[in-house]
C-alpha cells in the first residue's frame, strides 16, 4: 500500500500549524509557504493519475480501514482527476494572490496572518478531501470541513455586514448539508453500507427492494442539499452577499472551486447511485436550471458593484452545470463537468483581476468610477478579457466546448423522445448565453475602456504575485479551448457509464 493520496490530505493538515508558525516570522509572505505546500497535493494527484492510467480499472485508489464505518477511501479516476488538478492549482495560485491582497486587509499583525493562512489550508483540505472521498460518510465529513473555515474567513476579513453575511452563508449551506445527510443515511440503510462502490453494487443488484417513492425521496433530498451548495434559484440567498463581501481571494475560491463541487457530487453520488431516480426528476431540474441561468444573468446585468456582478454571474454558471446534468446524456454530463473546469479558470481570472483593481485603486468596486484601465493595467485587462470570453463560450476558450457539449446534450435529450418542453428548454438555454455576453462585455467596457478619469490616471499594474496567477490561468483557459480532448474524454467515459450509452 502506498501513501500517495493520503499525503494530499495530510500535507494541508500539517500545513495548518506550519503556516501559522511561518506567519509569525514572515507575516504576509507566509503566503509563499502556503502556495508551495499546496503544490504537494497537485503533484500527488498528477502521479496518482499517471499510475491510474496504467491500471486495468483506469483509477488509482487507496483504502484504509475505518471501523465501524467501513473504509476510508481516496480515489483518483476519470471524474475526479481534472477537478482535483484545477482545485489544487487554484489553491496554490490564490495563496500567491493573497500575499499582497491580505496585506491591506490585515496590516502588520503576524497572528492575524497566521490565522488567515491556517484557515486557508484547512479550507483547501476540505475541498480536496471531498473530491477524493469514496465513502458517503467520509464525503460528508470533508463537505462540512469546507464550510467551517470559509465561514471564519468571511466573518473575520469580509466587507460590509460581514457577521450577518457569514452567518447567513453558514446557516444556508449547513441546512443544505443536513438535508444531504438525511439522503446519505437512508442510502446507507438501504444498501447496508456507506462505501460508494458497495452502495452502487447493492442497490443495482436489488432495485425492486426499494419502492420508487422512497428512491425519488432520497434523490430529492440529496439534490436539494447539493442545489443549496450550487445556489440554484430559490436556494441562492446566501451567495450574492457571501461572494461580494468575502475577502477577494476567498471569493475566488468560493466561486471557482468550492461551489461547483456540488455539481461534481451530483454526478459522483446521486446520478451514479440512483440514475433512474435522477432521470425521472430531470425534466424538473432542467427547468430549474434554466430559471437560475436567466435570473443570475439578469441580475448581473444591472449591477454596478463589480463583485456583485461576478457573484450573480457565478450563480448563472452553476445553472449551466445543472442544465447539462439534467439532460441525462453523456454529452450533457461531460459538458457540465467541463463547465466546472471552464468556470474555475474564468472565475479565477476575473476575481483575481477584480482584486488587483481593488488593490491598486483604493478598494474601489463601482464600475461607474472606473474607466481606461486597459492602458494602466495591460496584463490584468488582457486576462480579464480572456476570462470574459470563456464565460461567453467564445471559440478558442474552454468555455466554448463546455457550453457546446451541454447544449448539444439538451437537444439530443429533446429529440431522442421528442418533447416540446425539452425543445423549449434547450432553445432558451442557448438564448441565455446572450445575457452572459451582455454583462461581460458591458463590464469590460466600463472598467477597461473609455477615457481615464482623475481617479484612474495614477493606477498601475499589479505586482507579480497577482499577474503570474492571471497569466497561468489565462494560458490554461486557451490551451483547454484549443485542445480539450484529454479532459473531455475522461468526463465522457463517466457520462456513458451513468446513462448506458
């Protein structure tokens, strides 16, 4: 037995006291240590992915006895590998971004830097563990670990009414997690195990023993809990304020990495264990996703606060993920999971770019007070342009392929067994992209183009700890837009395994 993936969990855990100690010596520069430590899970996942590719199962797993729960398992496979890589990369890059950004939020207090970076490492541990987990209880454990440090990060260093906003965020997402837990416990009872492989095998072997109403109830409970995490319309009350008022590095992690994990969990747990139950409810989910797409985009269109705009944009993008999953086709599933990747790089770019502007422009967030920044911040402007093109689904960016696949899945579902409702949903889903283009182009115009005013005349480019993450994510966005095959093929294999075609 090797200890490769357990290292991806243990290193961030050990990193909690390590970065605290370094913070006492280095203050904000402890972010360099956090960034280096975050490269360890990235390397571990890459090595595990290479070993899994050469195995007959196409996956790399580590199993540890966890009495009486079952096994504490960690797995890198076609579904988890790309998502783990992008999370680990984002964590490392945003730790760099935190170095200059948190300097103006914290000042010179070494203890506060220690608290920030310790919570940051714990937050990364929760995200990585959630995606690696192979046991339902283990998944829930890491799912909740994500919540606690993110709550304190918002409460301690957020803006505005941060106490109220962080509590709202905690209550909403914790309620969602508890409803998910109900579905997990019922599933464990029905299957006689909480190990995901055993659950799938036991339920598939005895489908008639579970009444259809119970099956739909469990799918509904799990989906509800995860829809809170991906902020679908009606369950989104926590998102706009949390994203807008969190410190911008944490806004970037929330939007680019954490929220989309709910979409991953729908595939990994709900659709894999209860494919027929999810398919039964998929028409409802498709309509729900469509409303989320339009509402988020429409709200983004009317924002002047650039962080609020990105918050509602993130909500809309989560609607795209559910839209693809609700097609219940291999195309839609692979498109949705690739949408996680494209949204991660785009939102990572855009939130870091906004953080760069706030840092260089005295914390300003009102787009009406900006203008002409392209000439003052050329690297930031170029990266923001690429990130916006990815959100719009522009060819040569990864957003094009993710949207192409998930909308293609929508039309395949509509025409396979012809449904007027499904055709209307598919057509309106494509129309929603026009709203995305609208708010993206409008924001670019207001912020980066037009004449400079007296306030923006002295703004200069951000330091390298911000421009390097922007450049890396921009390159990745274009590379995956030109050559997405290695990632999409992995997601397509998962989609085919779920839908059987």
